[in-house]
C-alpha cells in the first residue's frame, strides 16, 4: 500500500510537471511574438541616428519585445507625413518646432522623448578673420538655407540683430563659404565642419545655436495620441529601449550600431561616423543639462515653454497656439539606463 501510494504521488508529480513545462513553453512562445513597430527617420542613416540603429543591431529592441523596422528618410521622402496617416508608429522629429506646428494645424503628432538635449544646429566661420564670436557674425555674409530662414534665423534677427540683407542661400555646398573668409555658414556641428576640414583644410570656429539661446530639444521621438491612448506600454518600451541604445552608442561598444548605419547607408564612412560621435560628446548633444539628472531622453514642461515663448516673440510660431498638445512627459525622466553612463 505504501509502495502504491508512492507511485500515485510520483505519477501525479509527473503530470503536474508536464503541465508546468507546457505552460512555460506556451509563455515563452508568446514572449517570442514581438510587437512590430515601424520607425521613420528624417534623413539617411547617420551617427545622429546612432542610438536607434544600436538598439536594433544589438538586440535591445528585441529584449523589450519589439520587432522594429527603421525606415530611413532622405531627399526624396517625407516620413513625417506618414506618421499622422498611421503608416508609421514613431517618427524621428528634428526639433520642437515640428510639434509646435503640428499643434497649430491640429495634426495628431506628439513628442514623447528628446534624445538630443541640444539641437546640433550651428554656424561656423573662418578663424583669425575677426569673426571669432557669434555677435561678430552680424553684418557679414551668412549662408542660410530656406528652412533656416523661416525658423532659427528669425530668432537670430529678433534676439541678436542679424539682417536678411546679409544672407545668401545655403545649398548644402561648403564651397562658397570656404572661398569667402569673411562669411559664416549654417550646419550641424556633427556634419558640415567635417566637410570644411576635409575640403578647406582648416578647422572653423563653431557657434552652437543652443548656447546662444536657440534652446530646443532635438531628435525627438514623435508618435500619435491614439497610439499613446491605445498602447502606452508599447510607447514606453520603445522609448526605454531607444534610450538604452543611445547610452550604448555614446558610451559603450557601438560597433554594431555603426555597422547597421553603414549597411543602411553605404556612402557613410568610418571617419564621418567617428567625427560625428566626437562632436556629440564634445558639445553634450545627447547627454547634458536635464539628462544628467533625469536620464537621456529627458524633457520638461518649463524648458518647452521657455523655448515656445522665444519662438513666439520671434514670430516663428503664433503666441496663441496650444503648444501643450505637442508633448507628453509620461514616458521620460525615469532615469532609464543611467548606470550605463561612463564619463570620458
């Protein structure tokens, strides 16, 4: 009887174990069914998108249960239009002006994270030509693109006294700037100075507009309000995984991210990637100011309001716009990934 009872208990244990294993296997199968996400960028793959490609290439997105497709932008595409149409889940926005304009036009687009604390927009000038301060650039020839004329140049006029009669069109060719030693040219601190050093043979003075008052966040993760309402968990996972990707790209082994960038954009060189990363670190583009306290991706209502007020004063946006519709802070300021920061 004792033996029979032991066999019964053993058989029951086997059946229970089988059920547990089956349940575990089923759960693992469900975990492997990753949520598909499409993320559109605003340009061809480059170091300025490095954290996103890093999170994709090193498996961070997958660890967060996401099957992410990155859809690169470029001169012949406009991924921003695909977001409100529901063709994208997330979009890489340039700066806060994009979402301010969306709010003004009732376009369903909201910023949920700012992967760059500082916009990389800058002006550069020739050294030792009397143009060694930002203020000194006034009343000299400056090369500005069409979009810049409608945005940051209006602020430069209002706050710094720049004049439209001094502007020549910037056509993404550094040749005119290199030839005119008494001129200045717009660009990204991570990009155009590299071309000038390579083609002009000199290191230009760099004036990061953020440091002079154009204090917008940049490289925003934008999404739609309906996605936030329907699946806030997916939004949180995408934001968190992207933040981890950026910490790794800036401070860790970014070889997988760079390989993914070059695969998506074969024209990208190792030298350009290294230059861009060095400038992002030097100027605190990704990790500075608020992110030092609240983590990469940080945003604050006060910071956004101050920038909106500056842009309203400069006439870039209308003062009556309900700019508070343009951002949602619930997904950031959680100090995600801060342990990955390494001081250089």
